C-alpha cells in the first residue's frame, strides 16, 4: 500500500486508452458521427440559462411563473405558481373589479421580469395604471437592507467564508499575504454563485409602475368586424406572429380583461361559433408553446351567468377556473363577521369569497383534483382581502356563536398564547 502526500493532486498522466478505444468503437459503429466529430450532448445534460421569473415546480419540475399574487400561487395545484402553457379563468359576480386587480398584478409581474405582455381589448391607459413596484414578495421594511447584505455576502469567495473575525483560517493559521488558499493541482476556484432574481414581487395599487428599459407591452385592439366575421381572428393572428418571431426563451403573458364585455366587444362576439373558436385557438397556442405562453382571462358573471351553456363551455376550454364572489357591502360585515383563518383585530376583514372550480391537472398524482396536498383549497371555504399592497387568500371561518362560552374561551386562550410566547 502506498501513501500520497495530502493537498497534492494526482497527475493527469497520459490519455487513457480505454476511452480512446470506446470512442473509436462508437465512431466505427455509428455512421452518423464522422471521425473527429464530437457527438452532441443529450438534451438533459445541456446547461440552460435560467429565465427570469421562471422556476421549476416542486411537484414534477415543470417550469412555472408567478401570477404576481403569492397567495394565489400557493393554491395552483401545488406547483407554487402558474405552469407555463396553461390558462386561468377568473369569474367575478357583481359590479366590483377585484379580478381586475389580479390581472394588474399578473401584468405588472411580467413587466418587472422582462416578459412580453399582450393585453387584449383595452388601450394604453390600462398599462399606465399598473401598480407600482415595492419589492420582493415576503419582504418587510428591512427587506431591502437584508437583500443588500446578502448580495455582499454572496460576493465573497466560498473558501473565505470560514475565516474568522481576526482573519484566522480553519486551523488557526493566519493567511499569508499575497497568496491565495492552496488548491489541488488542476482544480480551479469555483465562481461565486449568481444572485437569483425574485420569483414574485410586491406591488402598490396606489402607485404607478415605472417601466424598466426594454419592457414590451403589446396592446391588441378588438377590430370592428361584421356580424359574419369573427372579431377574434386578428387577435389570434397577432399573437401567433409574436410567438413565432420571438426567441424560444422569451416568456409571453396574455391578459384578457372582461371577456365579452359590451364596452369592448361587439354584440356578435358572444356567438358560440366566434368565442369558442377563439378559445380553441388559444388552447392550441398554449399547447404549441408549452414553455413560453401563459394566459389569464376575466369574465363578468353578472352578464354571463354560470348556468348558461356558453359559460360552461368557456370553463371547459380553460385549464383553471376561479370565481370571486364579493360581499354585498363591507358595512354589513362588522367586527362580528367571519374571519380569515386566525385573523385578529389588526387584520382586515374579508371582502368576498373565492371558489376554486378547477385547477390544472398536470400529472397522474391529480394536481388539480380532490385529495392530497396538491389540491389545496379545492372544496374549501376561502376568502380574499384586497389592500393597498397585497391580495390575500385565506381559509374562511365564522366566529363562535354568541352565547357559546366554551368556544369564546378557547378563542381567547389561543390569542393569549399567541401573544405571550416569545423565543
């Protein structure tokens, strides 16, 4: 048995003959690879550049992007975001525009991430009303300073992380000036890891978004077509042209506010031969570009109720379907109203109910079906609250009935325990 001195790398030596014989045998057996030509790497082994605003799903690794609302991302079939190549239909009853707030968050997130945003039916004034950027989602007042400190720490080489405050090494020996730490022969210092961009951001509805350089918003108008011509033909043609002419790594977001609204669409747009053909074409584009395109559509239920066959067909042609049911009036729900989960007196009261009719099912585990952690929120009572900086979705629960002393006592004890425990 022979021993080698530590911290001395093994010599590379002469080229190994087994590898040469293997490559020669491969080249002789394969007619497609000529002599001296290096065969291409498999697709899985290729190192791809990360796309801003896209990360793999924790379930199956498919690429997902954020809707701009962190709580909504958490309810999308366990993928922690909207999977690329899928669409989301948001229905809303009444005269409010809470669904419009979700659309603005979705569009603003795309602008911040550098995605191409396509807006159908509205003009540039809609783009000028996008909410202003506050910061990364989940950060509070000190989020910016903590992010700056983390950036500074990431710039330090990985070997210097173990140095103490006095500049001592791992074994207590002071570093020699002008010399770098010893490395094995033939090895190189790994580069400092790149700082990942935020997946989701926080926006302020009272402010206006400052568009970064190079941001692209494509406003697609609805043409004034005749009754025999579909008003959606030019929309599909415009979208197809943008997708085919762009780079394969460019992410596109399609925003369709208030679909079939009489203020934006002609009266014959609601005919099944027009609207259903458009949704079939949109579904085809989503399947044709599964790693580039996502879509979010809102539909006013006050004009097109869910009991009609047309709306049911629209839901069938959408990958995910959510319904917002705002409360009649906020004054009808005082302090004794229902709470969202463990809501306290400092939290805002819910402004409506959210119903999840369908979530995209992407795998055999049942990503949008019933049962399991991936179907979180399906069949549950959910409430939403819209404030200046966030759109929060939480489970809805009623307070204890007046006179039920045991329930009220238990609620008081839970609040007291929550306040008293400090770590």
